[in-house]
C-alpha cells in the first residue's frame, strides 16, 4: 500500500522532529524512526488499529505520546494527523472521517 501524508500531518511530523531534536540531539531521529515503524505496522495491517471514526483509525507510538490518525482509500493509506496526545484533541477533530 502507498502512504500519503496530508499537509497538516506532514507539518505536525516536521514540527515534532524539530521539537525533539531541540530537546536532545538525535531524539528527533528516534521519533522519526518510531513513526516509520508505526507506518510499517499500519501498512502491514491497516485494519488492526483502533477505529475512532467511520473510516479513521488510530495507531499509537510506543515510546512517544503521539498517535497517527489515518484512513484507507483504495490501495492508499492517508495519514491525516500526527497527534500529540497530551494536547487538546479539538485541533484535529475535523480531520476524523
């Protein structure tokens, strides 16, 4: 399956990588690796993760307080949000389908 990030999700990912790199050198890279591992799990089993909307699912990261929100459309996975779970969830509610 092909993975596509929405513009908002891509910006969230870049922002989080920058934040973690600012906190400690190399931590942003570790965050990105964990996102890539989660994307691998999603690609392998797109329907295995918690359904939180009609079509949207959520995959939690293992070591960071983040989740990846996505939905499948044909042979493509669309990532709508790379969400920090300790922030107010209202900022991404409109991206849940």
